[in-house]
């Protein structure tokens, strides 16, 4: 089963790759009003002086092939071609009976500028100069300074013509020589000497949603303050020295302890016989994985697609951080659900199943409610509050699902199925990020939200149609069977809160247990970078919304899945605690390298490559931390204690998001990356003194053995 699952995941990853790195132009902001500003620059192509014979049209071509950098520095948008012509005072040779009083007749000089289908001819006569000013942009928008009833992409389409405006340009000069002629006097004129200067018109375009106040405008970019990289050097040097010391003291710091021990072939492993989750291995795996996919889809949509959607429309880092903070808040206190779902149960329908169905229904209802928000871009706080309520239901579903896993999984299945569940959640995140991130371009925000409702309803079929144990009812109208739970079973299930809290206190009295709280609270502090990334890629580097979504929600999430699989195998072979320390140090160095490599940020290959290494490395760290949390969790209160650790990890993420606003307002992008890297190294300190085997030795070993 494990091999089949891994093969299926790898096939899925390969299917995600086409288009994941796509950065094709797609629609950005929705239809509305945008303020448009342009800075003009003239880039000279050619200057020459030549004599043009009377009535002979001369055409030649010029190219911009050697001016790429100048054009890019000027803004990159070529919107016009100017042919400036100057010609001296006409000089004619008189003939016949001329008195010298006859007036010279000015020549007519015509110039034509052509670029593809765009062409303009201008003529003038006299002694001096004139220009042929060929442009192909929407000057009316620039004159007004505002565009109405257009999407952001439609505004850009009026100015950004890309390769169509680059390459070869054709120029033509025609001289019509004029001269005074009469019966007794004539002036000869066989052409004109003309100096031509051909130049490109290039603009640097700024398009922003109208009506933004100064505070909103300033939020589009991060600060300008910088902390020299040398200030961070002692942190990384110290961590390298510490890891080197710990490596020499592996037994002292339990680095050789293998978190995932080799599975033993056990008698009585469940098969697919039966229809309930306790009877059928397949039934419980399908149900648990479906529930985790259901968690991942909306989470990937909000944290990837929706955040990028807002960032591309002018929402700043502080508001994005607010959305993520409120969305994460229920997860930071989700441990409160543990005692509640343990205390209040309806065993006739399953111990956990009613809570799961309630939570799933609430998730769909809140998604439906989001459809009635008129303009999410300008109502971020309303959406954030709704996202808070939505995640209250999602966190309830998560706690109930974990409790269900504890109830129905056999001991030798926990590690294996747990990895499937986390992978399923990541796959759901890929669907919500890359999938919906691409679809939102065509359906709009509300269409992407609406699409999630039938998906969640389909995933809800698994827990709705399957029961936990024999004799339970699926629906109230079904008859009670003789195998149904007895009254004493109900009373036993609904233990009192005092017993639950006593066991929790016992579990948390161990040093490794409370040090795991410190680890949980530090593991996600570097999430301060998450709201910064869409600003960097979309606003600063010019990535399209669809391109960022496809990369972040597709390729990056695919590597996260791969990191889970690889990290689990590395931890199993070399010891999970050792892998946490080494992978955290390596990932911190990658993040720091990202920060100091600003000169390479214009390269898509570099940015995607270093981003991929960072996320892959941290997923290796996280899968081993999840396993470590399981090892220090006491089985008697497994659901509540493990949920508590997961909740504190989300609280850590909230703290990280709250750091985004004040730090982003003050520091530039390189400094923010260096701060994030320094925070990643805190995991090494937090995990160092955790003994993975302490809970098993002191709480799960029989007293007779302890006294021996």
C-alpha cells in the first residue's frame, strides 16, 4: 500500500509540472477605475545626414537590437517612433535674366515612419525642421490620468505591446525640390540635404486602483531600511559551530534515536473486509485522506490564490497579514476543541463523525456567505472576519479528524496513514492554490469560491456514507440495530472534564513535553515572509498573478509533498532529530542566500530554484517535527496533546504574520529574508534538548519494569 501511494503521488507531481512555471500574461485587477501615470524617455536609434535627390523616395531600416538594456531601464514599453528631420536654407543657382530679387521657393520634405501595421507620413516645406511622431498607445488615458470601466490587464494592453513594438523600423524620406521659374529667370534645385534622427518613445507605466489613500499606496512596497549582512554573520557562524559540536555528541543529544521505527509484520492486520472504518483499512484511509484534502483546498485558495489576488490589486502587506492572522487564529486555539469533542458525543452515529459532518457543513455555508460580499478587494476586513468563522469550522473538522484517526487506526498504521493524511492536505492545497489560482483568471473571485462548494460536498460523501463501528446509524431515519452502542458505552465515552485535564497535566509535566511547546512556538516565526512574497513577485518583479499562483500553489506545493516523503525516509534511516537540525540549518542558509542575491532576482530560473530549495528543505524539517510531536505525546490524551502542539505551531505562524507589518514598513526585501533565515535557526535550539523517548519510558512503561 505504501509503495502504491508513493507512486500515485509522484505521478500526480509530474502531472502538475506542465504550466506550473508559466508566467503568461493574464488578467490582473478586475473591471474598475485605475489611475495611470507614465514617465517618458527617448532612446535614440540612429542619426545621419544625406542628400536626397528630387522626387526620389529613399527607404531604409533601423533596429533596436543593441538597445535592450536602455529600453528596459526606461520602463520597457515602446509606444512610439519619432523621425526628426532638419534641412538648411535652400540654395539655388540662378539662370537667365535674374535680378536677385526673385524669392527662392521652399522645398517640400516628406518623412514616413513605419512599424508593422502602424505608419505615419508628415510633410513640411520651408527652411528648418519637422518631426514624424508615430505612436500606437492610448494617449487619451494618459491625458485623463485615469481609466474607467476597464480591467487592469485591459489598461496595460493599451500600452504594453511587447515584441510587436520591438525589432525593425522602416524610415522613408522624399524631397520635392521647388524652384522659381519664369520666362526670363529660373533657379535650379535638384534635391535637398536632410539630417534625420530616429528615436524610440519608451514609457515607464504605473497602474494603481483609484481611490487609494496615502497609507494604502505606501503599503504596496516594503521599506527601504537595510541591516548589513555582516550583522547576521555571528548568528549563522554560531549555529554552524553548535551543530558541529552536537554532531560530536550524538548520544548525549539523542541524535541517533529513530523516530519512525521499522514496521513489524503484525498478526491480525485489518483487511478490506467489512464496511465500517474499524473493519476496513481501505475505508479509514479513504475517509481520513478525503477529510484532509477538504481542509487543504480552501486553505490553499486563501493563502495562495486569494492573497495574490488582493496583492495584485493594491492591498498592502499589513492587510494581507490581517487576513492570514484571523484565518490562522482558530488553529492556534484548536486544542480547546479536544476536551469538548471528547466530552460530548453521540455514539449512535459515531464518536467523531457527527462533529465532522457539522464542521464540513459549516465550511460550505461560510464559503456560500462569501459570495454575498460585493467587492472583496475593498472589504478585506469583512472577508477576514468571515475567513475567521470559516476556519473555526475547519479547525473543528481537523481536531475531529485527528481524534477519529486515533480511534480507528491500529497501532502499526499510525505513522503510515499519518503521512498519507499530511500529503493529502498538501495535495488539497495544490488544488486550491495552483488549480483555483489558474481558474480565477477566467471565473473571477466569486466563481472560484463557488466552485469549492460542490468539491467539498463531494468529499463529504466519504464520512457521510461510512460509519465508524458496526451497529452505528448513518442517518436519524435509519432503524437502530441490535449491534448499536449500549447506554453504558455512551456514558463511558462521555468522561468528565476533570479526568481529561488531570491526564493532560501529567503529560505536560515531562521536560520533553513542555520543551515541545517551545519548539511549536518557534517553528513558524519565519512565516513573516509569506505576505511579502506576492508583493515581491507581482509588484516588484512584474510576475503575473496567474504565474505566481501556478508556481506557489503548484510547483512549490508539489515539492512540499516530495519533501514530506523524502524527509520521512531520511528521518527513519538517520534519526528524525538529526534531520531536523541539519535541514533547518541548510534551509536557513538557503533563505539567507536568497536575501543577499538581489542581483539575480530578475532571473525566473534563480527565483524559482531558490524558492524551491527553501520550501523543500522546510518540509523535510516539518515532517520530522510532526513525528517528534507524536513521540512525545502520551496516548491517554493523544488527541488533545497532539492537537495542542499543532495549535501552538499555528500560534507561531500568527506571531510571524504580525511581525510582517512593522518589519516590512521599515526594512527592504534582502533584510527581511535575512531576518527570516535567522528565525529559522531557532528551531535548532528548541529541538536540541528534547528526548524523543522520554514519554514512552516514563508514562507508557509498566510500573514493574520501571522499578526493576
